[in-house]
């Protein structure tokens, strides 16, 4: 970590530099993460040993000579011993499955090769806002970052406001952001379905019904996210593959210095 703080720019390019597709019939290409590992032999050994040791522990715990044998004790206690043994066996078995799956996922993990996005596409950047539930200062930070996003084409930033807030409208006008609300429209505020009231998916679907046809792509983040200026440059290129329907990127906790956020952030690394 740099003295000035988290090196967002460097870590936003971990998958490598942007490249130009080799052919017109582009398909997403991948590179093995293990091939980039300088200590790959040690990594392979660790990934192989982890499930092996978990299997040894499971065998040790359920080995017949390790079962509890009660002599001269109440017979009603025997079923409890059996329940405890089975419970221990099941817990260790699920641990073995978990360790094995994680080791396998680590061995076969791949990065998609980043490519330049197609020029001239129409993109909408969306985030939602619920007045009274989320502080407007947090919304400002997200929108200020969103208007700095680079894109070689049309880019409109939208705030999907659940409450039709005057303060939110003023903020959008100040930053040059487009404002949308479904408040007061019965067909977009139903008890259930794609336009269910007081839900994020209902809010997005209302915007799609009204404005979705005006864009080739839309990108979205939660209101507590601050997108990097290269957000679209790193994400949109994969859509040059006609089989790609959506792209998801990792997130980094801005307040990662706290113990709780460090622990929470580490839980999502596997999914990245």
C-alpha cells in the first residue's frame, strides 16, 4: 500500500493492460492466475495438501477405535454419543468439501484478458437513492465520481430517486446528472412483480421501461460506491463478445483500515 493510501489505480488494472481484439469474431480470452504466480510449485503443493489434510482429520475423528464406549453407564446416554459422533463427522465432511472446492477454484482461476471497448456506444450510468435512508452526502460522492468516468461515446449519469426529493433534484442539476423518479406512477409501484414498490429492482425496471431503449448498455453501482474513472474502460470491452450479457467487477472497501471492514472485505475476495 502506498503512503498516500490505497492504490486504486494500480489494482484496477490487475488483469493486465487493455488490448485490441485479434479478430473481428472476438471471444473473451483468459489467462491462468497460477501461470502468473512466481511461487507456483509451492502454491500447487499447498492447494493439494489442504484437502488431503482435511481428509486425514476427518478419518481420524471418525475412526472406529476413537468412538466413545460407555461401560457401566446409563444406556440412555449412548444415543447422545452417536449423535455427537455423526455431527462431528458431518461438520468435518462439509469442511472437506469446502476446502476442496476452494483449492480447486484457486487452481483453475483465470483472469479475462481486458480489451478496449467499442467506440461510440451509448451508455447510462445508474445509481439509486432512497431519501431518508441514505445520506445525500454519500450520494454526492458517488455522483461526483460518476461524472468523471471516461467513455469514448455518449455517457449519461442518472440518479434513480425513489422519493422525488427536491434536494436530490438540486444536486443533479448542480452536477449535470439526470434525475428519474417513479414516485406517483401507479403502474411502476405495484405490490409485486417487476415494478414492485419500495424495491431496488422495481426502481431499475421503471427506468428501463422509460429510458432503456435510448442506450446500448447501462452500468450501475450502489449509492455507497465510488466508481473509478476507468470503470467503463475496463468493463465494456467484454461486450464485444456477442455471448456476453453482463459483466461484474470487484469492489474495494474505502474504509478498509478498520478491523470489521478488513474482515468483511476478505470474505469477498474468493468471488473475485
